[in-house]
C-alpha cells in the first residue's frame, strides 16, 4: 500500500467519526508490515473530556487485534484542516510509546497536503518506560 492509499483509508475512516459536539471529523489509518490496515476515528462524549482521538483509536484498534509495535510501518491522520492535521499532545505521548521510531507518520488534510513526520519530531525528549526504572 502506498502513501496515498493509506491517506485515502484515513479519509474513509472520517466517516466513522462520532463528533456531534465539535463537528470536526478526524480519520486515521495504521499500516502494518503484513499490509493490514487498522482504522480509527475520533469518538466524542457529552462529557467532553472523554473524547478519544482518531490516531489513538487506530493505534489501540491495531494493538487490540494483536499488532505489535515492531509490526507498525506507518499511520496516516486526516482532518478538514487548512494545514495537515497535527496530533494533540496526548496523542504524541501515546504514539511515541506505541509506534516504533521507524514508523512514518503522515499528516494530511482534504486539500491533498501531506506532511511526513515521526514520533521523535512530534515529541522530542519524550517521557517513556525507561524513565520509570
Ligand atoms: N482530534 C483528533 O481526533 N485528532 C487530532 O489529531 C486532533 C483532535 C479530535 C478530538 C475531538 O473529537 C475533535 O478532534 C476536536 O478537538
């Protein structure tokens, strides 16, 4: 699967968004070495703080299906933003622990803009499990 195809999967995942409060649909698609794709969308709640972002849902979806960190090749995240959709701080923390450093992170929007990044760029000096030793 190429980058554009993965971006298209993330765009498709936006249809799964439950976002009656923000009306801001975010979709994510995570790609594994076996060419499997796991989708995620943002899921909100009337207790606003309980919303879960699309990229965390895609990552948790993959883990819940047995995907291991080292199996993850890339994740694409797309929303209807002016610039490519940038993950929130909580998602940066989660992605930095659950994705390998080699994983490509594609940020996109509906205009076709794509930015490629990785966990080190999104969250330098991340807190991690080594810090708990
Ligand atoms: N959101 C995501 O799903 N991912 C992001 O990268 C940014 C924010 C969601 C959370 C909430 O449902 C809505 O977008 C507005 O913040």
